[in-house]
């Protein structure tokens, strides 16, 4: 990937203020909204089935996150997703906790089967569960056995490419090393901070940011997702670098939003650690 | 308006700790609760129809926000609102996204028709939609064509006074320039910060703060709403002034709550930029 | 209580990363998740009745908070609670607003009657309401008449021990002075900061932290709850100590999470003001 693509992807978000309709969990929804605003997008949250058709109509894309799914909000996800499909809007699916409960695994699978999902963003355990593989999860965290490492990187990339080929979606698997792939190409992203795992919502925020990047970069979906993933990781590094001796995950969360807000295209290109995998 | 009214309005909040029952969206609800606490009020959130009658009974007022409305919570709004009406409690209505979906426009209109709404607080697009005018919204943000400017200020004030006359409510339209009006008088408030539009919830927080000011100042409703609007705007200015080179919307949000917490009556009078419009 | 127990209780949390299933209110749920992460636990939120059985199965304990109860989430509480009982998992009950509405009082009572509750954590008004005594509450805050003071400390401790004997649960009543008791012993904890009452969620966060401590210390439930209560109080003191002249409840909330994140076993033992009551 040419480095300039990352800056361009971010510039396109900032230039177009993509409206992203989010149906997401109530745990991290505030952070999701502020992350979208920080990066240059605009959030609208609506999950009521009667409301979502109209809301999706005025938006550019849809972020679906099953972190605190309930029967009503899942119905809203399908209604909104069908409308997004009619309008050709990007849909980003975050299968939070797939593998941890039958309802989550089934719901994530149904959403993927029935909607025109553009991007799947989750940790490896969740994505494996979604792909129907034998997977166990430790709740909403990745199972240690599933973590992407330098040792299993090629195999992980092959899995991501294969799942992208099967689903037609870009697959973004995030963790200590992130993988972003479509059916043809896969990239490793080595940005990020371990403290991101000590706040709630880093993944949820990224999912919404991915949606903004997808909406703003329709002609370069894969590249836009690499930019979103690298941008969030770089923001995590900046946030960690700001931490003083009394700071913990409370301050880190604030600094992470701040870093997204201040994220600069040149700094993104300079700081992104993106490698195309063979 | 005599300047002392602003300090008095704030003092009355701090002296009486008004309990405000909030039925509000799950995106910004935490900020709403902390904003109420910051300004000297006390929040109680309850939206279950079976619960809201009792909760409203022990509170002094009600804040209704349709930002993430659903069928159950809307039912709770009506039950709570009818109880508030029986008890003569102030009701503040925030028609989030009115104009953006049929459900939101209709629900906001029904709430206004059937409840004894004391204050309507929204952006111009939302308030126009509520007033039945031809309006378009950009999701939960004001449509650029609707923004209050120096050029349309007199017409905007006339609209606000007219809608106040029709509804019997104080109308608070916030944006780059805020307008607060009843049927007789209208005020422009020129406080605030552009960064308030880069966090989620500045409007939602203000709605709850307006409710606290209304409850604590029953004999001076209009003045109390001017004080709430100017106070929030001034807090935004203080928050922006605190921002350093690494700070973004994460820190701004924290600073905004801090500034509400530290808001001082004398500083409010000195800093409020309130003008009565002819 | 030997001082070393406090450090051990905290060390056990950090060493085992207890997964806590939370069914809690949407006001403070983000802070609850971040507080659990700060202290060394891991949160999973799920309230859908169809989902909670599976989620509870993979967790170590359950935190139930009725702060924004609704019919669906209450059903989820019973399903999750029954599963927790089957598995011998710790259940911590936070009867938010018991006494403030009939629904809350009845729901809290039913949860206590039907589930194997390990710990009850609330303010004195809520716990009195749960115990069926004549109590009034000021919404979600303690009624001034109910506050634990040096003057009524012995009687308050006797009440807590009695309620613990009746329910089989550890009773943690928090306020200016905290009381933690089982049927045999009662402790006063004199840590904490008045600013904790100026943010939303200090109690809710503590409830989740109590659950993590309960899960990680099955052989020393009472001691673990004293450690959790003292640890949260000490974090409040550290947070207050960090506040500068512009800081308010926004910064305090961040500092509180930071202090939980940085909480050190030796500092906890040195700073805990725990007294066993006769």
C-alpha cells in the first residue's frame, strides 16, 4: 500500500463528515460517538425498529455492534441493515462476544448472512466463531490461543483472506498485531498500545471509526480500513505516551479520544507500521 | 434582564439541589447525570413505565430527551409527564432528531401536545420540525440553512416568541447564537464554544441543566433558562480556554463538566453575553 | 482484621482477572466496566434473558444493579442469578433506589429472596428499604436521617449484622462512614471523599468492584468486601488529592479510575482506615 493512501483516507473523512448510524452497545456508546466526532465523522444512534429506516436513509453508513444485544435492537439491526443494503451504504459488523453465547454467535452469523456487510471488525476469537471454526472466547476478550502472533501471522492472514473471500467483506482482526484483509491482499498493522485492553471500548470505537472511513472512501475500502486501524493504533500509542505517574485507564481513555481528535495525516503516514503480507 | 438574575438563578439551584427525573438517551446519559451534579442538582434516571410515576413523584421536575427513543421509553415519558403535570412540576422537552425521522417528529409533537411542557430546548432544525415548519435536519445536528446568525436574528427571535406563544413553553434554541424566548420577550445569548459541537451531549446536558434551573426558579422561568443557557455556554468557553496542545474532545468534555462544577455566580454575570432582542 | 488481608484480597484480583457479568444501569455502565478493568477484573455486560445464561456460565460472578431496571432486564437478572446459584458464583446486589419506588423495592426484595445473594451493597436508605424497615429515600441518595454517623455507629453495625444474619449475605452499607458486616462481625471503614457524591456512579462502580473481589477471594468473602470498600474509598481520597483549582467532578471521575488502576496493596494497607466494631 502506498503510504499516501493513509493520509488521503483520513483527509476524506475530515472533508466529508460522514454520518454514521450506530446500533451499538450501551456500555461504550458514548465513547463511540465521541470517537466518531474526534476523527471527523458524525454519529447518530438509533435502534428502535420503527426509527431506523428513516435514520439510515439520511446517513452514509451503518455500524452494528452486538455487545449488549437484545431482541428489539437486533430487529433494528436487520431493518437498518436492509435499508443500508438498498442504498449501497457501507455496513461494518462487530461480532462482540461471538463464541461466548449461542445468541451472539447465531445473531452475528445471521447479520452476516442476510446483510451486505462491507467490513467485519473483531478480535480473532470472535471472527473465528463467526467463521464457524472451533473457537473459545474469554468473554469479550480474545482467547490467548487465538491471539495473532509473529509465529502464526501467515496462517492468520490466510484465514482472514479466506474469510474475506467467502463473505465478500473486508476482514479486520485486531489484537497485539492487527490484520486487515480482503480476498486478495492482507496487511499486518503493528501499531497500538497494551493499555487499550485496559479500557472498555477500544474495539467498539474502532468499529465506528472504520465505518466513517468506509463511508468516506468508497473507492478504496481496503485501504481505508488499514488507515482506520493504523490510526486508532497510533492514537493509542500517543495516548500511552502522555500518561504520567498518576494516570491510569481513566486518563488513557480521555487521551485516546484526544489523540484521535489531533490525528494528523502526515503523522499517520510517518507512524503507521503497515506491512503487506505475502 | 437584570444581570443579578443570572447569579440568583444559579444560587437557587445550588441552595435547593433540585431532583430531576431524566428519561434520556443512553448515549449521553452519564454526562447528563454528571452535568446535573456539577451544577448543583441531583439526577434520577428511570424510564420503565411501571417505575416512572413513583420516581416523578419524589422529584421536582422532568427532562425528556428522545435521542434514542424506543417504544417502552416513550410510554414511560408519557406516564412520567402526566404525573409531572398533576404535580405542577417543570417539564423540559428535548426533541433530538425531530425532522430526521417520522417517529421522532411525531413523538416530539405528541409529547408537546399532551404534556404541560415548560421548556423546549433544541437546535433550530429540531424546533422548526416540532413547530411543523418545513425543515430538514442533518441527523442530530442543525441544518446549515437553519442556523441562527446575526442576519436572521430578528426573524429567528420572532419565530421563537411565536412558538412560545403557541405552546405556552419557554423556547430555548441553541447554536452559535442561542435564543431564549417566551411569548413576550426574547434574548440572544452569545456564549459558547465551537468545540461543544465536537463532543456528543452538549445539548443533552444543557437540557438537564435547564430542568434543574426551572425547578429551582419557579417564579422566574424565562430568566432561569437564560441563566442555564448562558452558564453552559460560559462553561464551554472556560473549557476551551483550558485546552492544551494535546487536548481534544476527550479532555474538552471533562473540562466542560469541571467548568460547570466551578461555575460561579459572579463570573456568570460578568461573562454572560445576553442581549434582549426588540 | 489483619492488615495483610487487604493486600492479599487485591493481589488475588490482579492475579486471577475475575470475569464479572454485570446487569447494571445504563447511566454508569461505562464507569463500571472501566472500574472493573482498573482494579484488575474483566467486565461482561449482558441483560437479554436469552443471552445471560451462557454469559454467566463463562463468568466467575454476577453484579446486579437495578438503577434503570426494566421488565426485560429484570427477567435477565433472575435468569442470570439462577445460573450463578447453580454454579456457586458470587452475586452482588445493588438495590439502587429501593424505597424510592414500589417497583424498585419489590424487585430488590424479590432478587434477594430468590437468588443466592452473596453481598448486598447500597446506602443505608436503600438497605433499610430492602430490610423492610420504615425508610425514606431521597431518590438514589441516602436520606439524611439514615446516614451512618459516629453517634449511631453501634446501632448501624447491629442492624447490618442482623440483616446479614437474616439474609446470609455480607452487607456493605456505604456513606460518609462505611459498614461491612456479616452475621458475626462488623467493620467500619472511614476512607472516601465527599466528592464521590458529586459524580454519578461511585456506588455502582464499587458494586462491580465488590463482585470482582468476591470472585477472587472465595475463602474470605467478608475480608474481601472490606478490602473493596476501603480500596474504593482510598482511591477517592487519592483522586480528591489530585484535584487542582480548575478541576471539578469531570476530572475527579477520571482521577478515581486512575487511582483504582494504580491502587497498590501496600498503599491500601497503609491507607485503609478499618476498625472492627464490638
